[in-house]
């Protein structure tokens, strides 16, 4: 397995009048090489905490976490954060923000620039390369942050609301690009989104989480073959699966 969580729990300290707050409750998750998994659940249930545990930003209280890559020369984990605006370097251009991860791994400035230029040109990503983050729209800022993750070709990709600031055209385009890159490279991807359709469109397995603390309520296999066209969203098969997912979600949140 590329990513494996076994019996993982996590709590955070409460305020002065409360004890620890449980956030993750005995979660088991297996994602083999090349698998795309979606995590979906109520606001604040612990989805981002699970990603942070996988990325080793947060240690679990109990349980075990294993994250491996098929190629030791590749970055083990690439993470596109939900708070993407805070991850951009204000003194760097959009182009150099994209190249930052490569340079942080030891690539020379010139080699990183060449790789980024080739990546942007190959995939038709039209970002204002010389502009600084404050000169970009929010959607452009998110595109820069996501592209910085993708250009590193990580063995495992974590996306936390990575398309939330994009309009529909840009969102569809970036979704298609991400899936094509993941499928071509054999990477594993775990995506968190508040959009049921997005989770189902991208993933091969949809994992529904409970209210905090997050525990797995149900796993839904997503049977549609890749490549998936966006017309799939209007199909009767997609609608049927969506209804099943939403019904289970409503049971959990009590809506």
C-alpha cells in the first residue's frame, strides 16, 4: 500500500474549561499505488487532520501510518493546502512560486525554471508568470499553488479543497489535468472536497466520514471508467450513486 492508516486516533487540547477534543476516531484507510480516494464529511469533522497525519505534519495519538512511494527518487508526498493563499511567497513571482518546491528539494534555480516552463507549456497553463501573488486573482493564486504541487511529480498527492476558488471552466480543466497526471505517473491521490460531485467524478473510492470525531461510516466504490468526461455528471448512473451517498450523509448530519 502507498498510504495506510491503521486504527489512527487524534485529539487536540481543549480550552481552559474543557479537556481534549477528539478529532479522529480509529480510522483505517488503505490506498494502493495509482488509487484515487475521496474523503467527504461534515465541516470540521477531521478531514484536514487526516491529511496532515498522512503528510506527517501532525502525529497520531495512537495507531500506525505508512506512506511509501514506488520510486525513492520522487518526492514522497505533495500537498495542496486548503489555505493556499498562505502558502504563496509574496516576494516571489507566480513562476518562481511554482518552482519553489523543486528548488527546496535541491534543484538548481535554472533547472527548476526549465522544468516549470516545460510543464506550463505542455499543459497549457496560462498563468501571469511575472506577476506577484497580490497581483493575481484568487483563482490564479490557487492554480499556482496546485501547479507547484503537481510539477514535483510526487508519489502521493494530497488535495485539500484544491479547486474551490476556480470557476467551472478552470475547475474542470484542472480536474482533468490532475487525474491524467496521477493516472500516468501511478501516483496515489487522496482528495478532500465539500463537493459531492467532485469527489465522485475524481475518485475510485468515496469514503464518507462522520461528524467529529471522524470515523468512517461507509465506503462507496466508484465504478466509472477513466477517462471520465464531465457529461458523466448528467448520467442516470451518476445520479443514482450520488443519491445513495447523499442519503447516507443526511443520516449522519441529521438534515
